[in-house]
C-alpha cells in the first residue's frame, strides 16, 4: 500500500514538473534595439506588450529588454513624432525595429476660405484649434478656449455678468469709428461677431490672421476671420457622447469700501480745519441726530454683502453621431443655465442641432446643417454703484423687515440699492430665438472638377421687455417706466464654388472660382412710456402708460454681390504659390463706388525638403512664408451716403409739434476702408516635431479710414463723414509647442504663445496732428487716455513749491512734462489702453490614467480707467473707496486730503487718480482629470469616462490689490472665479 502511494505521488510530481516546464517554455525574455530612419538608435521609445502593463523604455543605445513574453503577444512601439507600430512576437527573441516618421501633423487638414488645405501647404498665417483642445477645459463659449492659445488673438471677458460676452480682436485694431471685431463664419456662413453654439459640436476653429488668408472674403476680412467647422457624422456604429459640468461661481476679488468707522473718520477729516488742522466736534460734523447716534452705536452696513451671493452654472451637451456609407448623421442637444452673483441676473440657453449628409450618387452628395438656439436672460441695473456710495451709517430695513428707501439719515438722495430686489420692482427680460442652417450640394463632375453650391439662412428674433416701478432705482421715486423692443434680423447667403485640382508630375495646382450673394435685413420696433396704471402688467400693456409715450421703428437692408477666385500651385512639394482676387459690390455705396477689389499673393518655401538640409536629422520641418494682400472693412451704415433725417419737437401756436430736419450731410464718395498687410513667417519643427512652432512678423496699412471732418456751419452741418484717415499696425506672433518628457506612464507637454502689437494713427482729418475730443493723436494708439500725470501728493515741506501752482500740501502733485516750470495743458501725456504684450502658457501632464494641466494667461503694458479710484469721496458726502488718503499725520503719496468743499470732480487734477497699470498675470485654469481604465468600462458598455475638476481664475497677480484687471477698470458685475466639476462620457 505504501509502495502504491509512493508511485502515485511520484507520477503527480512528474506531471506538475512537466506542466511547469511547458509553461516556462511558453514565456521568455525578449530584447531588441529601436532605430530611426537613418539607422541611429533612439532613446526613450516606449515598447510594451499589448493589453498588459509589461513593457520597457529604450536606453541610451536604443536597446530594450522585456521578460515574460509569450509567442502570441504583440509589441506596441510608440514615440512622439513617429507612427505607433504593432509587432508580432512569434518565435523571435531579438528584434530590430525601425521607426517610421509620423507626418500627420504636417498632413493635418486646415480649413481655409472656401476650401481646405494640408497644414504643410499653407502659405498664409493661420492658426488651428481642434476639438480636443476646445473641450479640454469646461467652457460655455467655445471662443474662450482660444484665449492665450492663438498668437495674435487678444481676448478678454467683458464682465462677471451672467451670459456676458467676450471682447476680442485679431492683430490689433485698424478702424477708428467702425467695429474691429473679427467676422465669425460657421460652416462657411456669416454668424456675426459672437458664438453661442455648443463647444462639443465644434470640430475645429481656424483663425485667419494675414490678408493673404482673409482677402478671399473681401470687404468682410480686414479684422480677421474665425472659421468654425462643426462636427459631422461618420459611417459606423452610432456614438453617444455626454459633456456635463456644474460650477460654483464666486467673486474673484473686489476692492474694499469704507465701513462705518472708516467713513466717520473720513468725514471728520473732510470737516477738519485746513489751516489749524483742528477737528470739529462730532455734533458739527454729523448734523443729523440719528446719524450721530449711529456713529456712537458703531452702526455699519455692507450693502454689497447684502446683495451678492455665490452663483451657479450648469451645462449639459448630448450628441449622437453615426451612419452608413451612404448617410451620416450628427444630432446634439445642449442646455446652459447660469445664475449670477445678484438676484435677477440669470441666463438660460437651449441648443438643438442636426447635421445630415447623404450620397445620392457616386459623384453627388447633399447635406444640411441646422442649429436652433433659444435664449432667456434676466438682467438688471448695476446695483454696486449705489452700494459703493450709500453711507454705511444706516440701517437698510425697518423694524418690520421692510426695505427703507432712504436709510441714511440726512441723505435723501442716496437710495437703498435693495429696492430693486423687492419683488415686482424691476423686470428686464430678453428672449431670443435663432434658426441658423445651411444646405449644400457637392457634385464631382469629374475626378478633378468639383462644384459646390451652398444656401445659408439665418433668422433671428429678439424681444426685450423692461419695467421698473416708481420705487426702483431707475424710477427715482417718481414714475414707473416700461418699454418693449423687438428686433427681427434675417440673412440669406447663396454661394457657388467650382474647384479644379490636378497633379502633373511634380506640378500640383488647384484653381477655384466662385460667386457669393448675401442679403441682410434688420427690422426694429420700440414702444415706451412712463406712469403705467397697473404695475402687474409690467411691459405687456404699454398703452396704459400715461406720460412720455414714444414709438420708434426702422428697417435696414443691405446686399452684397461678390466674385472671387484663387490659384494654389506647388512645385516639387516644396515651392508654394497662392494668389487670390475678390470683387465685392455693395448696396451701401453710391453709384460709381459700389465695387471694391481685393487681391492677395503668398509664397512659401519648404526648406527642409532641399538636399542641402537633408543631413540635418534634427530638423523635421522648416518653411518660410511671405504674403501680401488687401481686405476691406464695411464700416458704412445703411443709407449713410444719402444723408439722414432727424426728428425734433418744437412749439407751434403754443402746441407741441413734431418735425424732421436734415441730420447728416450726404457724401456719395464714401468707400471701403482698405487694409494692406505684409507678413513674413517661418514654421519650424525639430526632433521629429517634439519642438515645433512658428514666428510671424507683420505690418499693415489702412487707408480711407472713416472720420468726421469739420466744415463751416454755413453749410447747415457742422461736419461730414469722409474717407480721410490712415492707420498703421506692426506686430510679432510667436507660437511654440514642445513634448518635454515622453515616458511609458508619464508625458509632459507645453504650449506657448506670445503676441506683440503696436498700432498708431498715421493721418487725421485736414492734416491735424490731434483730435482731443476723440483722444486721437498722430503717432499714438487708437484707444488712449490723454491727461496730466500724477507723481505724488504735495508734502508739508513742499508748501512753497506747491504755492507756485496755486496748491498746498495734501493736493495732487503733477508732472511738469515739458520742464518749463509751469503746469499747462501741454504737460498732458498719453496713456495707451492697448497691451504691449499678451502671452499664454499651457502645461499638460499625463500620469497613468490621470491628467493635470494649468494655463497661465497675461496681458502686459496697458492702462485702465480704474473706477474704484474714482469712488474716493474727499468731501465725505457719500461713502468712499477705502484708499490711503493724505493727512498731516499720514503723509502718503496716494490720494489727496479730504476737504468738504471739494468733491472728487471738483478736486484739482482728480482725473489723474483713475489711471492704473492694467498689467496682469493669471492662472486661468487648473484641471485635474481621471480617465477610467478601459478594462473597467468594457463590461459596462462605455467607451470613455473622464471625470475632472477645474479651478478657473483663482489666482491673479497685478499691481492693483483685490482686483482682476481683465475686467478693464469697471467694478460693476465683478469677475468671478469658478470651481467646476464635470464628466465626459462616450457610449
């Protein structure tokens, strides 16, 4: 028995030993070397076993070793700048792998005017931002994703108001009176100067910056073009995507105003004897008995704190895309809801979009792209203006909890800002709908000849209703006010484009020609009045108004007919030529001036393709670009060439009568503002494009700038508008992209942009060197302040020197700019509102399944009109900004001495206090994200789950305390910081 058991145990041991040996034989260690196309070993290449965590990174000699590899395994070889390769293991134990260059970045398709081009073939200055970058940070306006990411684009948030728009220009400004906002095209159709479609619906955004790129758009291209291309469906299984986030909105920073004790001391200083420096008794300063009582009780009310609270923002975007080989679809829905920092400040937006593409025949394809948008916005008058000046020695509510209209004792002109928060006091609501769609037909007449016709329709309807009760801030305790505005805008665009493409040996050319017809109309109606009988009607029964009833309306129409063409030519894949011409005819201009012609030409040389650079293995791309072109600015309003009439009232037989009078002088010689731009650029890439970028230097000249010229009043007019000005613009754009570290489970990339722009006026009307009324000066920027320069406060030991200018210690000390010993108007200086430099730096890190990024944005060199400084009240009649003011005991150089006889406006040189350097550097976004591993999602039917948190605008650095200078100087509706939590799902 024992012998039998022993034999059994021996057999079992042998079986397990064989299985173990067989198992060991199935896995083995492999090794190899990775080389580039020139045969040189490459360090840092990631070589891993597909579907496992087993892998290695090549060493200094390009070698790698991986243990426990099976015969059926597949190696995945990846490295930045090269194509990812899959290599079957089989029976091999040693490998020699040659990397293949990835030309995808250069072969990437970029949308240009009326077509597309490979990035490698571009000869103009065009920046492209793809979908992954647009949705990398949570935004409700896709243009926000471009801030600091596109060199030459200066973009800022206008305020912290719910639904606030963005302000942006491309490569500075050109016009003195007309808009300098770029034109936005969505799928080739004019969308205006704002963008309100879902960010996740966008495939790419191209920014056309130089005239060789924008000239194809003629009179609409001088300010630059932003082309938005929306997503289309693709053949295959339907893909469902959800982009959702919610955020808490908090005031980012806000300067302080005085509390009760600080205000009381300010008033004491204002009433202080300026000669003996003795204080008056409080009874003579606080003459209202209750005000004196509040001082002694230490009463202090912060009205801003009573009115402001955290806001909330939520955004949901759902899309379904897919289709067959013949028909593809993309359907999306979006909702945005935002509650601002104040009551009755909120914004809602609903978007619905359908994109369909269908192949009727092998050479005939049709499609449509339709977007419908609904907006509902409640807004309000800025409450902070009154919050900041109402005396804090007050109680906003009575003993019954009711709002007291005039809570400050002795100040019956200071209305409690909380009156607008009373239910029914104010209603300011705007509702808007927009149908924006296009229908296209693509006909491949031959394999080389393509005809495309596109019909675009844009229909907008907006209604604004406004009502305020007599007890509101606007009602001023007198009469209620109500109005209703109704605006209907429509646009129809019909474009036809014929494109011929051909390759003959080393010659590659494309010829494009087309026509465009655009019709636009705007219909406006306004009805308003005061003294409405029943406030509950708000703005729905305007006929019940009993005072100052007014009706106004107008209709504007304009048409634009265009012919355009372009030739693209490439020789030996390295010498590139692009030339275009557009002719625009506009109904806005008089006969003989209706047509304008806008040519452009650009050349490019892909130097890295030349034989004399083939030996530079580190060089991946080097292209020189040179371009010139002209584009226009349609700065003329409808009917401006024929002269307009104005309405007026006058007394006739002791009755009020209405009449018309010639308001503007006609000028049938008005024409386009035209901008010529020269651009010299270089695109480069090193180390298989691990370091890549571009540098552009440009100069533009704008002629026929519209201005008003003064004329003798004997003509019946004081001025006439003419094309008489000239402006100039010079700048540098720099963009850099780098892959700093590329490891198996760790990557670090950096994107950097920098822009410098200097604009100046070259010529004004009648040869004048300055126009002080408009703050225009030859040789200076377009938007400037012109004033004296404060250099401090006169001190006690400078009394004699101050007296020479009729001043005394505690007064504002001004710079004697011309050094003649006197302060005269010639001592005023220019402060530019334009930044000298803007830059953005984005760093992204990937660690296993985690993502971390932070984005820094900066504007440097601009001056702002800081409203907070104007809130200093030296007479003590209102509450004041909390500032460092001069007293004999506090000899500061910041703000002048309080004086009850002089308010801010009457204080000599007080305007110089408002100018502050608006430079800032801010950490715009900090994002931490986690991508759920695919092996976890596979069983749940999910393709992708990304969970993230973002901190926006939490850190701002500037010379101004407790203020975000991006706001531009204003302190109404302050900027906000957001804490965002979101998720991206793909099914």
